[in-house]
C-alpha cells in the first residue's frame, strides 16, 4: 500500500509567553499531547527534557509526523513546529491549540507544504488571541 | 544566565532514496546520531518508530533543539529537519551528512532563521552528491 507524501509543516516563533508556562517540561508535554489530539493526530511516543537553569524541549512522535517545542523562558520565547502528513490532519489546529494555551503576545509563523516537489512557503493566519 | 534565541532550521525533502535505507528505523537512528555529532550538537535522547508495512520516523532531542526524519520508502521519499539554536552548531552540516549517506537523486530545501522576529526563509545550497 502506498501513502501520499503530501504534508504540511507549520513553524511558529512565539514571544511574550509567561516564564512559568515555558519552564515546565511536564506541563508542556501534557499540552502537546492535547494539541496533537486537537488536530486529530495519533501520539506514538513522547520525549521531553527539562533544562537547567531553565528551558524545556518536548518532541512528540505522531503516526502522521511530529510536534515539537523548544523554550527560552527567560526570553518569553518558544519555537513550535507541527508537521503532519496526509490530508486528514491539519497541523494548524494543533498550533492554534498551543497558542490558546500559551497566550503569546506575538507570533511569527511560516507554513511549508512538503512532499510535492519544491517546498512551498506560506504565511499562515494565526488565530487571534482571546484576551480575557 | 540568558541564552540567545537565534536558531537555524533546515527542512529538506529528499527524493530517490533507496527503499532499504529508508525502511530501517534502526539504521536511520544510528545515522541521525552520527549526523548530530557531525554538526557538533549534543544528543540528549532519541525516539524512533518502525511503521508497517513500511516507513520510519526518528526524532533526536538535542541540547540545541532537534533533528528529525520521516520516510516513505515506497516513494523513495524522506522529510528531514535539523533545527539548532545558537551560533556554534550549524544544522546544515547534519543535513549534509545525511544527504551523503542517503544519496537522494533530488533534494528540495528551505532554511528558516528563527528566534529573531519575523522568520526569514532562505534556500540553502545543498552539497552536491558524489556519485561514485
């Protein structure tokens, strides 16, 4: 059986995020699993690392590719990626979930369309943050 | 202590790779660890998954971010990413190592410069394949 190589990869740099949210690998891991489920992806396994004096990385292996976060809590910065293969799972939904949880003041994002030849680069619309 | 958020993220779609090279998570894992070392990164942990009937994913957690591969052996296709933070580790060296091992017929690549504000997108020069 052959599968489509088509995939979408959203890369987001998030700024102005609360230190404590970014400095807990355990918290981020739970949110990343929720994010994967939010876009309909299937989590196969998770790796995470709490860095000292601060910072965290979580890598989620999906049956549809991966979801990653790297944080610099002291700069309020997180670099987030969600890459999913196939038509049925939209990585933007996982990104939107994480943005709604982390509530960055500012995001910069690019979307790569992969697996079709030359990589296409788009600038995705990010969901506006609801300030409560 | 504060760290620079500056990072370079190289995303490569590789085509025309041998089925057997792409269909062994164990082989790819060993090559990914070599690739990380080739660019001077530090491997913290590794996740891998052998899919059925074919296909593999390897995610390497680096102290400087991550290295990933997703393969579709039946299409000769691999999607490779290397994202490294900081000035001292160049992700292109890890990518060049993997290309030299996998020997794709064709590659398409984009480089994202991250952690500085708007993501900058460049098209990196890929090392020519030595056809022996």
